[in-house]
C-alpha cells in the first residue's frame, strides 16, 4: 500500500473513532434491534408473547396495505396494534399503501406517511419516529420528507450492521432479513456483526406469514433465533432506542 493510501486510511479511522466518541452513549457489544414488517396477525399472537418472555424490545412497522382492511385473520387489528404499544413495543410507520417511495410523488408519500400517523393518534399511540421503506426502496425525496416530519430512523435493505458513525440513520441497513431459506448460522453471523460500535438490525415479516410465503419465518426457527440472542446475552431493543447511541449534535 502506498504511503498516501496509508495516510488516508489512518485519517478515516481517526475520524470514525472521534465520531463514535461523540455518541451520547456508545453502543455496547451485542446490541440488536428487532423489526417486524407488514402488520401481520402473528406479530400479536405469537411474536409479542415470545418477546415478552425473553424481555426483548422490538419495532413493528405498520401498514394498511395488502388486505389489511378486509382480512383480519392474517392481519392485525388496530386494537392489537395498540396492545403492542401498551406492552412497551414500538409502533413504526410503513405507509398506508405499502407503495415503493421511489415511484411516488412527494405529495402521495406525504399522504401515506401522514395517514399512519393519524391512525396512531386515533388509537392513542405515540407519533412514530421510526420508518421502514416498503420493499426497501429509498429516495432522496423520501429521506428529506422523513427528516422534515421528525423521523429519527428509517430502515432500508442491505446485509450488514448499522454503524452510527458512518450511516445516515434515515437509510440504515439491516444485518439479517428473515426468509424461508434463512438459517440459524446466518442469523448468528448477523448477530456477530454487533461489535465495535456497530448494531445488528434484524428484519422479519410474519412468524408465520401465510399471505406472503416468500418472506415467511417458521415459528420454530424463530424461537431458535430468539434463544440465541438470549444465550449470547444480547441487548435487544426497539429502533427508537437507538437514539442514545447517535453522535451528539453540535450546537
């Protein structure tokens, strides 16, 4: 490696370490965020009780897309969503229609985001501060809108840990995306990324997800994932709880 390249690498490392030192509270080792998309009924009937058993936090990203309004066998009711909030779990915004933000006009996205906010207010749920991009698609306009509306975090796609020192919290990556073919070894590898100030954000849909089998997670497999977090002594939180690990804002 040429001296100039070594100098650049050293400078980047110095900046990163300095940035982390400004965090309100440095992220501990094995810090994991659990997130669940699409308002699936099993979030209330299976996932939440298991999380409560282990003492884990989590964020549930709510949308009224798909067949939410007519299929209450496979999608939660707002009363169930309110119960998740009452149990200390976070309710996040996944837009009204679950449309890709990159294909929407700014006014359409604003309406979809605001609708979930209004529904939360209607049911006595705090205004969301966490967002999930439908289909993991992002856009500069969407990031701008979310920032203007006071959102602190927004999850996109990817396959790596979130680094508060380097990543924009409004396009933060996921370390694991639960799918039918996902394995415990893959989950363990994602958990192992939660070190050196980095945080493993895990994505799941239904457990099970009957209506969308391509993102289904088998309940028995999910239990092994949660047991691994317990066995490893992981701190498992909701996305909103990442706020304490962001670098302090300069006055």
